[in-house]
């Protein structure tokens, strides 16, 4: 969609709209190779090349990046033949068609990213990115140090042995234990299958972190837009797995 150049420049984080106008009037902005000084000029970031001082700007207009707290009982598919709720049912005032980055099971809750930026989603989902994902898992009964050790070292699943993971006991009561499990692979029902492999019965599964992003204050069903800085930082290799801060330790949940 065509937008005024000053709006596109400010959305791209180049300058405020007022400063962008100054850049345009000063002849520092080119549209498809031609200097433009006319303030009303519009461009479509999907098809037009915009440059400031000879440097192309990244088109961002129209792109949406959301961080949703997916509740239990929602599918991460875009349609369900059985008519069950899907995560996009939770979005209000989002007119563009967004879809989830990766998946969470129907019975899993927690942090889910959604976007309409296919390129960004593909890059994030690529194994090269190895984004750390941290889950809190409530399991029935007590967990032994040996079970924790085996999950951390890698367990044998039908589709191969899991990569080393960070696993620790976060809290326990008489009936249940909470484990923190951080993995960077994204195999189907991976955390549940890792628990099953060491004879642990999963009662609740919640993703609390994706790279450096955390659920924060969001409640189930709530979402927020990512900032441009967050969108870009997620793609930066090397900064993803180290994440932001210590893993969240739980009280009893
Ligand atoms: N692991 C699982 O078992 N389920 C999920 O939804 C996510 C990770």
C-alpha cells in the first residue's frame, strides 16, 4: 500500500516525521533512483526502492508482529474442521492476515509470535537461528535428579535423540513438580515427549520465553505488538540463545 514518504521513513526508524520532511526537502531522499523533494510523494514499500543518503531503507509498512499469550484450548492452525477456537480468534483490530511462527499444542499455553511477514517467520523458524524456548512444565509427583539429568543430556525419541537442554527443578509440592526446560529445537510435542521418555506425566505446559522475549505481564488471551528493535534483534545470531536475563524461577503455580 502506498504511503507518504515521511511516514515510511519514520516507520523505518530513520527519523521522526518532521525530521523526515526536512530530509526530503533537502534532497536526501531518493525514490526508485530519483531525488524527491515533494512532501506529498507516496511510495509503496513492497515495490518501491527508497534511499536516504544513498542507503536503502528496509520496508516495514504493513508488517505486523505480535506476541500473544496463547491460552489452553486454542489451536495454532488457521482453520479447524471441527470448529475449535483458533489463536487468531483472539485478535482484535488486526485487519491483516497473520499466522503463528511455529506452533504450540492445543493444551499448551504461553508465548506465541504471530506475523504477516513470511520472510521474518521463515528466518526465525530456520534451525540456524536456534532460538531458545523456555517452558515451565508441571508434572505429576516428584522428579528425581536422574530424570532431570537424562532430559538435559538428551533423550531418545522416535525421530532421534534430543539435543542437550537446560533443565532444572523450579519447585515442588507433595503432588506436583515444576520443571524449567529450555530447548532450541522445535520438534512436534517435544517437551511432552521428553517428559514421557523419562516417565514423567505432564499436567501443564507453558512457554514463558522465546529468545529474549518473555510473557511479562500478559494474561492468557492478551497480546502486544513487538517493537521494531525487538523484531530486528530476534534475527541477530548469537544474541538469541543467550537471551535476556536469568530464567524465571517459579513459585508454586
Ligand atoms: N513442546 C510440546 O510438547 N508442546 C508444545 O506445545 C511445545 C513444546
